[in-house]
């Protein structure tokens, strides 16, 4: 029995899972927003309550968010957040920390050097290489412009 293109499209439409794009976008927006609000709360705690200068408070906020996401990854909780929120948990700085810790944990059985050490930057490595490379190029460009 041969199926026509129209019949095939109809069959595909009936069998394909329905798109959940809107719900996924709302979850990602909400969780990403919550992560950012937590970060802002930490920053405000440092700046307003502990009277740390704003620039230093921003640095400590980043350090705490990275540490918290690494801890949550180690406990297996960040994966649950990620499966619920999708890109909402990946985009903030916490997602970057998760992308470094996850491969390190996955390959720890292979040893500290060839396991965790070698695999830690599998995902984050290109981001680091191109980010650092771009910052060096921008720095050189600004330095050259400053010479004139």
C-alpha cells in the first residue's frame, strides 16, 4: 500500500507530539528570572546591609552564585531544575558553572587528571577560549586606539 504525500502529512500530524513551546518559554523565563532575583538579592545584601562597595558586591555575588550552582550540581539538584526550566537555568552564570561541574563529576571514576581534569572544560572550554580571546583582542584594540 502506497501513501500519498497528503496522507503522510496527515498521519504525521496525528502522531507527532504537540508542541509545548509556550509552556517551556514561560518556565524558562520564570526560573531564569528567579535565579536573577536571587542574584540581585545577594548583591543587595552585600551592598546595602554589609556596606560592601557595589563593584565588590557584584564580584562576591558572582562567586556565590557559581558556588551555589556547583553545589546544587554536585547534589544532583541542578539537573532537576534544568530539566524543568530548560534554557532558563542555562543562560545565567549558574548554567556556566553547571556546565563545568557536570562533566567533571561524570568522569571522576577515570581519575583526577585524565577524568575530571580532562573533561571539566569539554563543554565550557570553547566558551572560555573564545571569550578570553575576544577580550584580549578588544584590549589590544583599545590599547592601539589609545596610542593615537
